[in-house]
C-alpha cells in the first residue's frame, strides 16, 4: 500500500533551527515548525536545499501566505522563478494577479466551483497524469512550491514518485540501454493524450514549449541518478517512435509502483516543495464538481548552480 505522512519511518533529523521527519522509506520529509515568510538567512535556506537534495519532497505546515509572499520566498530559495508558464496560453490570464504564481484550483473568479464542461476543468484533467513541471522547457523546472489555500473536507491528495529510487531499481542492462538517450517533451502532449481541444491560433501556438532532455539525469550536489520522464514526452530521439513509446510506457509503469509512491493528504496552509529533477507527481481524482480546492504553485527553473548561487 502507499505510505502516507502518518506512517513515519525514521527519527527526526536535526540541523540547527530546522529538523526533518522522514515520511517514507525512500523520500519525503516534514519540516519542523517555521514561518517561511521570515526566512531570509542563507544558513536556513541551505538547510532547505540540503533537505531537498536528500528527500526530494519536503512538507512545511501552517504557512499563512498572503499576496505575493509565497513568490518572494521562492525567489529567496531559488532565484530563477519561471515567469514563462504556458498555463495562460491554455486557460487565459490567471486570477491571482502575480506573474509566476500559478492558480492550481477548480474555482472561478467568484470562488464558485467550475462546471462539468468548463474549458479550464478539461485542461486541468491533465494534472491527473504523472508529470514533472516545466519538463518541456530548457532549462526545465527545478523546484515547485505548492501551497494549500483551501482544502476540501474529503481526500484530494497529490501523489509523488521517487524517480531516483526507480532508477536505482532498474537492472544493469536497462540502465546501460538508457544511457545517452534523450526524450522530446512537449507542453501539449499530456492534453493531446486526453483529447483536449486546443483551439489555439498561430500566435498562441508559438508560445508553446518543446525541449529535449536526457532520459537519465545526474542531480547536482547529491550526484544521484534519476529517471527523467513524464506524460509530456512524445518520443525518444534515438529510437523509432513506437519502440520509444513502449520503453516510456514500461518505465512509467515501473517508476509508479507503490513502493516508489507517496500520497500527500493536504491540510490548509501546507506548502510542499519538491525537486522536479528527482520526482514525478499527479493529482488523483476527487469530487471536484462539489468541493472547492485552491492551491497556488511557484516553479523555478534549473539554471546551472553558479547562475543562482
């Protein structure tokens, strides 16, 4: 069965002001109490970086963000915020009013739950597929920071998969085969899979992103190897399309086995930060026609370490 945060597997790990409680045998930790709005010192920010290197996903409880405070924290943690998201191309201008802050919600500007056939709801269906943020950009996504403003009274979780552990579990022959291969990522591939009607003009089509990335990445600082796949991938460059898609299908099935997956049940005020280079994630279905769910995401881009140090 999938492990959740009430099944801790290790003792708290301390490092000065912050401690981190492991929530899964392979990855994910919960940080001790801290108000991230006030965190500006490099020592604490380094602790968070180190925790992300080790756990890949870190949960911070009770974050009372207002306005652009989440964005400002993201810029302190990792300067290279993604201000070039394709979300506006599909969904129009967001309701939050701050560039770089993505509205991951199911409500209108008036706070009403979207209707069953709302175009925004149809587009957001792709969040149910396993993916990693901004993989179709170059540089791709590094950290994502998702904050829970409104949480339904029913289970509406986010699931994470540890792509480092998934890579480690591959046999040596397959590891050797994947070495040197590259995947082509497209910002519309996940929506095409679901049959979403893009209905975009040429100007909007030109705003969409594609990028090629290695199938296996080495994550800086930790030096861990990690599979880098997502439902945004259209094909593997070094293989015929059908063969490459079968490889991707098999890797996806392997990487999302239960032993590699953690399910986060949201509490209001949670901020979850994850390393997109080391994980995939998805939002399982819930009764989104009945219950509002409002989350806000900020994603940073994976520029070389020296560019953001």
